C-alpha cells in the first residue's frame, strides 16, 4: 500500500525561523532594555502559554512581562527588538516549498 502524506504540521519558531523569543533572546532583551532578567523570565513563564494559545495579544503579553510599570523605552522599540530576533532558515523554507509541488 502506498502512503502519501497530504498534510504537514510543523512549528514556525525553530523550524522555519529561529526561536526568536527563547531564553537567550529574553536575556539579551533584559540587558539591552535594563530589565531584571529573572523577574522577566518568571513573568514570561506565568504568561507565555496563554499567549501562545492565542488567548492574549502580543500587547497584552507585553503588558504582563514588561509594561506592567512605566519604562524609559517605548512598546514599539521593544516589539521591533523582538521582531528583529527572528531570522529565516532558508534551507527549511525551500524544503517546504519543494514539498508543495
């Protein structure tokens, strides 16, 4: 019996793109923006699953881990930093494109 897969489920972060918001990037963010990395990580772990499940927007997530108090930097600057951390894995993107045909 021949089997032909018709559907492929995969994660984007760590597969098609780098893990743009992993522990090391959060540590870098804490250093860059002068945040307490331990406190930010604790808040992240309490909130991230809810965000990842789509029950919080990115702004709501950031309200809980960064902007629960006034900061000397803008939300836009912080989000730009976050977005800039995601880099494509061109080889994986090409592989997935090749599977489509």
